[in-house]
């Protein structure tokens, strides 16, 4: 009888160890996939940033790739979005037109596609607020964006996510060093959520 109990204990211990190994393998695999995705996105952005300035500011005709930045709790390994300002790029193809930064920001406002949402991408800019861009102006490396309303709902964490998404999306272009966001000519909304 004792021998039977010992065998059952050994089998149970073996199964527990096997489960722990499987869970560890899955966690390591997901972590490696996330690192690979981040690395590939950064390589793509770096490659685009090394292309000619004409390609990045637009031109006429043809199609180009841009990045749009969203939050992704899966990639951040942060299911509760404690690091609100951490964003990740997704690639979009857009027509090469003058003012491509404006076009990139329009893509940001549209939000993640269904496929991107399936991959865990979310936007801190809520669709239901009816956000649109009244104007954009680039002067001395500063892109000034005038919105019809504040581009967020919520507190300081929502604001951090929105600002990170907008700045990362705009600053992928070498001609843009900083971003200023206004509503009715004021940036007070961005400092007082």
C-alpha cells in the first residue's frame, strides 16, 4: 500500500513539475515574441528615418509606410496599464502627400484596426469624443496641432497615454523635434486634466 502511495506522489510531483516547465516555456516564448516585435518595429522606423527627407515629409503620388503609436498592455506586459505613457508602433500605408505628419495623426485618431486590436493595441484617444484636427503647423522643428477639443477623457493616466501617442506618431519624422498641442489656442488642458 505504501509503495502505491509513493508512486502516486511521484506521478503527482512529475505532473506538477511538467506543468511548471510548460508555463515557464510559454512565458519565455511570449516574452521573446514581444521583444522580436519591438525590435522589428524599431528597425523599420530606423530604416525609414534613414531615407531621404523628401520621402518623410511627403510628395505627390505613390504610397509610403508610416508608424502610428498605440498602447499595448500585452507588449508592455502591463495588463493594468500602470505605465500609461508606454506606446508601440504599428505600420500603416498611406498615400505620399504633402503634410504626411498630419495624415499620420489622422490615422492615430482613427485608432487601431480590428486586426491591431486583436494583437492587443488600444488607443488612449476615445472615439466617442469626436476628436478632429483643426490645423497643423510646423515651424522651427515644432509641430503645433490645434484640436477641436481636448483629445482625452479621464485623469492624468489617460492624458499621459494621449500625449505619448501623439508625440511618438509626430516625432517619427526628422523635421519634427517637438509637438505643441492646443485647443482654442491654449495648452492648459494638457497640464490640468
